[in-house]
C-alpha cells in the first residue's frame, strides 16, 4: 500500500462511520410505532436510559387535595396553554420525553383513553420535560398522538408548579386533575390503561 492511498482509505472509513452515526440518531429521534426498540426494551424489563417511577398509584380524597395548581406553557405547535384555559375541566397530564422507553410503551394507551373520554370533555395534556418542539412533533406523528404537549425543557415551570406531585426524575408520571384544578390521582411510572381509566371515571363523576 502506498502512502497516498492510506489517507484515502481512512477518509472513506470516516465518512462511513459518520453516515452510520447520523442514521442512528435519526432512528432514535423518530422511532417506529410497530418496531420500537426503546419500547420493546422496557417491556422486556431492560430499563436503560431513563429513571422509572416505582409504579405507585395514589388517589386523593377531595378534602386532601389542597389548593388548585396554576401552570402555563407553550405547546409543540406554539399555542399557549395553561390552567386558566382548563378551568372546570377534568385534565389528565402526562410527563414524558421521546427517549423514555415506558413513555413510548404507554403512548397508544394514552391516545386511546383521550379519544374515549372526548365525549366527557376530559382534556389530555402532555408535558415534555426534555425535548424540543420538533422532536415532540416527530413523536406525535410516529405514535399518532393528537392531544397537545407543553414543551417544558427550557423553563421547567410546569414541573415546578407540580413539584409536590411530580418528580422530574420519575418519568413517566401521569396525574388526573379535578375540575377545580387540584391533583386528584397520580401514577408514577408506566400506566396501566384500566387503572387510569378508572381514575378518570371517578373524577368525572364527582359533583
């Protein structure tokens, strides 16, 4: 091998490595709803790259819910959304990010429940704690999510508002907020569809 051919060989190798790295990044951001490695990893019990909740389910009586929580943020589509917009509305808030394996695993159940409770005027809201709006929009397209998500990675203001109910290190976390704006129920970790459904039904039925 001549001295002139050696640099060309290394240049070609570097280009191949860069292309492979870029392709891997694109796949990690967009995912695939039918063959999602992160979601499958979570389902198999290999909890890498995220800190999971412990699966605790909590429901709070009306007398123990404390004061309404005020929050406000900007969604992935640039709209301003907050507690003032949802006064008198039962709201389900799911704290998530795109690279979180259990978040990906529970996405279809959240969307299905959102559609199921539309006639009851229950509003679902995602709170994305790490990603940019473009990444959240890519997630929406991949998993068919139709409800809005507040992008909270820059300010952390929504997580801060719910600091007594939500740990930013335990993602996903899902909370049900009553018509007065108070936390009525919480699930730390991946939700069970039937459990969340029952929680919502109880809060919707409250007078």
